[in-house]
């Protein structure tokens, strides 16, 4: 398994930006997919974005054009740049690292609160 620690959450006004980071306990170079998801109170966990080992990215429609996922294998870190934040983006944000057949790890999450 690989341990993941998210950081960068906080309180921001609507229209503002935050950059979330997720640092792994060991090399994520071999991770086939790195994802960001979020969960708001009373709601199911929602997929936001993913990036493959080859750098291919995919986004949920709700964040496309506003959020950008990136990875720095040298720093064992995956980022989520969030722009034009809305109150409905308020949630706990989680990162997920998958190495097929080896591990499927989740962090503890970081809280993002967007005020109107």
C-alpha cells in the first residue's frame, strides 16, 4: 500500500482559487491512475478528475474548464488546481492512487469550503 496525505484545503470566497496537493509515502511513478474525488455531507463520493501514468486527463463535467489535475512523479505528488470556485464545490476532497493489482489507496481528505 501507499499512504496519501492531502493538503491545501481551506475557506475561500466564491470565485477564488485553491490548489490541493496529495503526497504519497513512496514513489507514485508506477501508479496507473491518480484521481481526485470529493464528498459533500449527505452525498455520495463524486469523481472529479484523473490522470494516467501517460499523462492523459479526464474530468467530470461539473469541474471541466475550472479544475486542472497534474502530477509530479519526482515529488510523489498529485495536484488539483481549482479556479472559479462555487459554493457547491464545498466538500471534503480526497485523492486516490491505483496501481492495478498492487494497491488502491485513499487519503484522509482535506476540507474545502466556499463561501458565497
